[in-house]
């Protein structure tokens, strides 16, 4: 029984071997892969307007810290926190008792000094006439003239002392140095203030108000041109993006470019003013300044999605002869909308792969559909 099964196995094996040896047809050559489907775009030139974004901080165009210039206790506060104030308006009063007394004393000293000067002048005049008549010793005239000079010096000293105490008296009443808005008071009624160190409050202008940005030094020439361009405001070159991504409705005007570049950061401060009638912009707010950047002349632009990045370099697939895709290194410029400026590597009229580039290999044949 077992021998029959073994013979049958050898027979089947031999049949398979003969069948394999009998197939003498050569191996068929591999077929070429089908073209990769892509969407193409013809590179063209166009006028380019991009929007550069700079982080900014809202600052007052004018701001003054109110500090005590004389010492004493706060005896009166004439304004409320956050109130609009006008230049010269009374804000705070420091105890004036000793300053009023010192001022009166100085006035009296001036009066005494002037009276002494008048007496010395009369004596000098009288002795001078007697000397002309040779009725008095010349030495006495010299003494009289010396007394007159001393009296004049005493008047000058008394008037200087009066000016000093009058200044202290004036400084005991703190007034607004400008038209603007006063902040939250740093002192309360009855508080003691020290001259030169105690911060009482801050007054700042609010309309217009400004935004400060840091600009790279290579862009200084462009911003100088914007500063001298009268149409900047009309063209809405400067706009603000608030923290909630809303756009401030009023356009800005470049008012100041700082005097020097920060050597550490390589940037320069630029200040743009904005109308602020509704007080929507508050000092210290963070925002983004949007600056229109119009190119001079037309530039090559392609869809940004066509650009591939690898290790800091950029490339684009260009469709050449026989519909073969060639990877070409490019240098990109500003991005605007869904396009990007190509500074080198692509010329007007080049056919590029706009979509499907991730499936393309260099030298591969593509089946193009124009975008």
C-alpha cells in the first residue's frame, strides 16, 4: 500500500518538473509606469502688493509724569482719576502754609533792602555834591558810594531769595502741563510727598495716539520714503490689527523715525500716529501694524502651494520637454494671498506643477491639467 503512494508522488513530481522545463518563453520586459497626474500653472508676471506685519505697542505722542517738586502733605485733589484735563488746570495742592509764609518774608526783605538802597543813594548824592563844593572829605564820599553799592547787592540778593520762594509756592500747586487725560492717582489726600521722587500721577495725550514698531535697518530707506509721501494716509498704507483680529478703522501716518539703530538688534524704532477720538486705543496695548508694501515693477509670481521646502532651500517642479518634470531650486520673495514672488529660478512662461508635486519624482512623465 505504501509503495503505491510513493510511486504516485514521484510521478506527480516528475510531471511538474517536465512542465516547468517545457516553458521556454523568455521573461517579458517591465512596462513603464503611467504618467503622474498633476495640475500645472504657467508662471506670469504681475504687480505685487504684500502686507508686512510688525508687532507694535500703543504709546502716547506726549506723556508727562507728575512728580512733587516741593515737599509736604497733599491738601487738595482737584480732579478725578481718568478725567480729561487742559493745560494749566489745577490738579493737586501741597500744603502751602510754609511756602506762603516764606514768600511774605521774602517780600518784606526785598522792601527793606530797597529802602536801604534808597537811603544809601540819597547819602551818596548829598556827599557827592558837598565834595564838588570841597565841603567834605573825599574819603567820606568813597564810603557813601561803597554803601550804595552794598545796598544794591542786598536788593539783588533779596530779589533772588524772593524768586526762589515764589517758585516753591508756585510748585506747591500742581497744574496740568498739557491737554490730555490724567491717570489713576498714586497718592491720596493727606499723603506726604517728597520732592523729586514721589510720583503723583501721569498725564498723556490720547488723540492722536501712536504705535511704535521695530523695523529692520535694511528697510530704513523704504520707511523714510513713506514718511515723505503725502499720499500714505489716503492710500491706507498703515492699518492696525487688534488683539481680537479686528482691523482699526482709521489709517495711520508715519511721524517719527528714531535717530539711531539699535546695534544689538539691528532695528530702528518707527512711530505711526492714529486718530483716537473714541479712545479705542489705550497706551500699552499690543497690536499688529499692517504696512502695504508695493513692489516697483512687475514680478514673477506662482501659487505658493507649488513650492516645496527642504533643509532651508526651496524647489519647484518645472514641466519640460516630453512632459518630464524637473526639480528646480528657486529663491522666493514676499508671500501675498495664495501666491509667492519668485526672485530667481523661474521665468515668465515656465510651466510648473501647481498640485500633485508630492507624487512626482525628478525626470518622471506627468499628465498635466492646466490650472
